[in-house]
């Protein structure tokens, strides 16, 4: 059996960021917080000033606050809201105070307010508790699914907001309107389409596994020339649109268990995730693509040929298919494999693109799932395992 490890990488702009030592007006907010200039300057309403000469609001060590009594700083000299010591929060008992805005604070504001008792040191510092939208350094998150392949919001240690199930898929399977395209749209025989032998393919539910080792096996097909009665956008050449292979995937924000539930987008920036890493023991002979299906806007769906009319269309229904690691985005309809190698692999969302640049722009905030797609082309078999899904946040 093959063994394969997946890891998600973190800390986008606006999640960590070390602010300079504050002077008057407080240190800069974390990432996008803070008024002043860029990520530095007056901190947003958040932690109380660290240091700051016992309520006098003198120049703090980091993240402290002198300055006016506003959302951009700690205290005016000697005012009751100043930071008093390295722990922040003086005996004067401030309830707002402090600089060091939250992850996405606007100019002079934050998404959340933190009581004055927490440290005024920003996330790059050693002291203080993290705010609701802060991304603590070193807080990588490994998520092991249940025996049925489900990951839940309530799982211990799940700090990246992922909920969904692992699943297996192939171009001849599935009950949905856009499923089983090899048979329903391409009009091919089941024997001419991809075949999944492990785990049981749809309509079977769930993804049986042992401690998160997601093993799959099967075969992908030789892509056949189009026939006269095929009018899909993959024709009149070869029927790549309907004969595309098989693989396994993970939904990232599904409302309920593996038997259904609404699928929504998952924004890695909200959890300070920059990408993924994974380990694979046996890369399929013809390669694979690590894809990130995302929700399309109505304009993107209507611009496809033919237009996509589904209520919540994704790039899986688009003629260009989903953005993936290593896509060249040259518009020549060449779809090279992702640069996956046996062992550990790392990729960042900045290395992900639409395979056709004019089709749509890859937007990580609209991701709905991750897919490990075994590419059809010439007939070949595959057998690999994915394990240790880890979201890296720095």
C-alpha cells in the first residue's frame, strides 16, 4: 500500500507581521491593522499597551501605547487607559487601550477588540494572548479524519476552520447533474472510463481509512477521439472534457456529515494558511494534478462556453477545469502535471493558477476543496496513499 502526507502552509499578509517598536501613538497593528502607515503606525483597538511607564504612556518597548485616547493607541500621558507594565493593562483598569490591531483591522480600527489586560506585544512577540483573528507563530495544525474520512469543526486541535469529508471520484461515477460525464455526456462505455477499485466508488459513502492514511487505487483511461454526436467544448478533437480520469479529494467547508450538506467556500487567509505540503509514496505513472476547485462568480460562469447555469457553479463545471499547482496559464490548453515527487512536497497558493488565464482568476478565498487528480491520457493504473493532512501557518 502506498503512503502519502498532506500539509497546509500559513501566514498570509495580514496574519503575522512584526511591528516596529512603538513610539508615541503605539506600535503598528498586526498585518493589515493599524492606521498610520501600512502595517506599522498607530495600532488598532486591540491589546493594551505593553510597557509604557506606568500609565504615563511613555515610549513602549513593542506594541505599547502612548498617544491619544482613541482606537489608535494606548493612552495620553498619565491617562487612566495607558499600559502600565510588560503585561499590559495598568491598575487604572483600562477596558480598551493598547495598540496592536487584529488580523484585518482597517485604518484605525479592528475586527475585534481585546481587553486591556492582554499584552501589547504583537504576534511576533513572546507575551500576550492572541486575539480572535490572530495567527500565533508555529501553530501548525494536523487534522486526522475519522474512520469514515470526516473532519469536523469540533475536532480537537482544529484551529483552521476545516470541516468536510475525504471522498473518491472518477469520470464515470456520481449521481449529480455534472457527474459521470464520461458516460452521460461523452457517451462512452463504462469500460472506456476511469475505474476506481479502492475505496469503494460512489454511490458508496465515506472514505474508510486507518489513522488518516487515505489509500486509493484504480486506473485511468486512454482519451478517445470525439464522435460525430459529441458537441461539448472538448471536441471535435479528443474528448478530454469528459474523459478526465479519477482521484481523491477533501471538502473544506461542508455543512454536515459525509452523507450530504451544503458546500461553502473556505478562505485560507482567515486562518493564516499559505498553501499545503504533502508526502506521497508512489506518484502515478502519468502524473497527477493537485487542484483547488473554487466557486465561480456569475459573470465567470456566464462567460464559459456554453454558459454554466447551475445555482452554485464551481470550476469543476468550467470547460477550463480547476486551478492547480503548476498550471502554466498560457491559454494553449496544455495541462502539464503538477511537479509532484515521491516524498514530501510543498506548494503555495501563489503557485496555483487557472490553466487558461482568460477563463477566470484563481482566488484562494473562494476555494471549496482540494483534489488529487490522476490524469487520463493513455491507459494506466495508480496506487497511492495520502496521510497527515497538516495546515502550516508560518
